[in-house]
DNA sequence: CGGGAGATGGGCT
DNA sequence: GCCCATCTCCCGA
């Protein structure tokens, strides 16, 4: 499955292969790891912007006290209980949005948070949305920074991926990714679980002391 | 550079 | 009324 329109406009190396919906039906930890290195593309009015996913966190439904879906279904978290492959956007700290991808099958309440991407195309549009940012490394190195740069807000909550606005594609050339695993960031309950994943030595990962508190490393 | 305070408003008890 | 999956700025070293 190759989208020639995207391929022509984005020029990501190799062929553009859109991830099938089944990719997101797998268990959340697997999806969180396998999303690293994939390209997230957003269609704007007359152009596309894109970035390579470099940092994720897993949130595991009713087994995970840090997960928004831990207690019960509410108006805010209802999208998390739908089938994998939908977009869950929530509003946080009075100012910011975070972008998640729902995982597993209907009812699981699980998702993967996109914590950082490496800008790939549309850098000028990202800078225009974040004029105060000086370094390209600070454009998208955090879950809300990424949403600011990509213009993500509550309008996208509940949308399907690969359905017009957002696409996630892989580069079919077999790329090995060195993954570092740490605790998740910004939590009280559930903070000790090793559910944060990022690409080793990538300069677009969010800055945090936990980057040095490495629990394990794997190659996928 | 690393750490901490403040901003800010929706969600839920 | 308290909590919050954050960001930015400002401080001191």
C-alpha cells in the first residue's frame, strides 16, 4: 500500500507504506516501540508537514493507574475505548494538548502518547507556529511542543489515522532502531513502570533527567 | 547547565 | 476545590 501523492510531496527516503489499521490492534507496548522511526504526516490546506517519531509512552488501560482510562469511561477519555488507530487528543495544564494513538481493540482503553518527533518536512510552518523558539531541536521535543508545532488541538480528537488528516508511514528499508527504556515523565501514580521509549542518542528527544536513568536498552 | 516556580483552565470528585 | 501524561522563564553555579 503506497500512497503516491504523499511520496511525491514528502520525499521521505524509500517508499511510503502506510501502516495498516491492524498495526494498532497489537499490544500497546509493542506498538509504542514499533512506532519509533515511523513518519507522522499531517495534511494541511495546501501542503504536508511531517516528522519522524523518536519518543513514545505506553498507557495500558485499566491495568495502569496513570492511564486516563484507568477508572472508567468519561466524556474526555471515551475515544480510548474505541478500536486501535484512532487519535486521542487531550487538553492539559490549561494551555496544552497531547496527541495519542489508541491501541488494541475496542474496550481496552489503551494508547500510545507521542512525546517527540524529529521534524522532517514543513520546518518553516512549524517555526511559524512557534516563533519564539530559537533552536530547531526545541521545536517538537515534548508532547505539547510537538502539538504546537503541528497545529494539533481538540478538533482532531476521535479521528481515524490514515483517513485524510494524519498518516503514519514506514520506510520499508529494514532499519534497526536502538531503543532506550525509562520510566514515564510527569506522573505520580504509575511512575515506576518502564513504559517510556526513545531512540538512543537522538537529539530531538525531550530533555529530562530520566534520560540518564536507563532501565534497559533493546534493538528492534 | 540544572532546578524550581508560575501560568492556566478543563475534568472530575 | 484539587489535580494535571507541560512549557517557559529565571535563577544560581
